[in-house]
């Protein structure tokens, strides 16, 4: 079940990136924290969010 949440998070991240949302989120994280992340960090965040949401549901 946790793996399904991880994959779902990656799919959501991919769909968001199709509409340019990845640039918006990466820039927002930079402005809030002062730390720059790459696309790999962007997808890692979505994977962890999917994993955590799957763990909470279970």
C-alpha cells in the first residue's frame, strides 16, 4: 500500500509539471526557504507526500 502512495505522488507531480507547476513550486520553495531544489527534489517531495498520505490512510 505504501508503494502505491509513492507512485501516486509521482504521478501527481508529473501531471502538475505538465502545466508548469513544477517551476512555480520550485521557485516558491526557494523564496520561502532560500534553498534551491532541482527537478529531482521536486519529484522527491511529491513522492514523500504520497508515501506519507498513504501511511496516514492506513
